[in-house]
């Protein structure tokens, strides 16, 4: 086994990632260090660690390029705008993609169909049929690989339960070009956040010690959170204060 793969698997074990886990990964590829074929090595190490019983997910968001001016989402060709590792994973053999113009997710593993297949039914980015909403239902985990815990798309699904005043923006009509050759036209409510900065790192202030772990994966400072805890604490604190997880932008 590649020595780097062995080290990544050791690091994942210390973070509580084990065989059969269902893990959504947010990542900064540069944070792990520079070595040849690093994206492939990282994905392979994760898949080895969780095994065939597990599921590996990564966001393949496209909100920067699919919008009112360019409303077409192509399941096979629209790139992810949230990092090089997510874009590599999008085209990895066997990976499937959920259907959403701005907030799709890619995945492979035993629960990928359950997590991905019904995202098309939602009319918002992170609705009840999204992978972000379904991950807590199967005891899933969210891993932040060298990117801090601010880019936590699962929190958008939590916010959609409460609908704080800043959440939604305009409605946009999109064309969804599917891998089977079909095209679907559908109108979606986009997220807003105008004038606000997301502060999902505040979850670390309210999670219980048993609900998350911190450590390193190679050179990358990393955090693993229980998806169910994100939902429980996120809903609790948003009900108390709908602005708890945002600041006004400067």
C-alpha cells in the first residue's frame, strides 16, 4: 500500500472515520501538502477506509457559473466551483451526481442512490430531498479537510427548516441537461445572503465533545462533525436567534 495512503487512513481513524461510514467531505486540496497524484491518492485512501459498506460524498456546487445569465446545468459537464478535489471527484469512475443547478453533490458507495437520487424533487438548493438533508438520517458525518468549518453546506439545509430572513433570494428558471439525454426546465428559489457573511464555524462553540473531533490529515487541520449534531444544534440556535450563524458583511 502506498505510504501516503497508509498515513491518510491512520489519520482518518484518529478522526473517527471507519469502515461503513457515510462521509461528506469539504476540502482544500492544497492544505494536505504537495505530492504527485494527490487528488487520486486522497480519494483512494478515503474509499479504502470506509470500504464498500460506506459512502463518500463531495459537494459539486456550481452557483458561480450557473445563474440567471447562464441558466443551463449539464449533469456531465458543469464543473464544481468549490475546489480542485471536488472537481476531480466529480469525474472519478463510478461517481454519481445529484441533479440540482447550483447545489449538486457527487457520491459513490452503498447509500449513494438514497442520498442523491431525489435531489431533483427539491425547488430550493438544500431541501428535504437533498443529500445534505438525508445524510443525518443514516448517521452520516461531515469532514472539513483543511478548509475550516465555515464552508458547511449542510447548514443551508438546516436554515431551510427555519427560513431566517437572509436565506432566500430570487427565483430563476433553469434548464437541466441530464446524462440520459433528456432536458428538464424547472424554476428554483436561490439562496440570498446579500449583505451577510456565513459563520458556520460557530457550531464548534455549541457542539458537545462527543459530537466532533479535530486532528490532522497529512498537513491539513481537519474536523469531523456528526451530521445529526449539526442539525440538532443548528436548529436549536437558529430558533433562539435567526442571525446566530451570520454576521453583517463589512
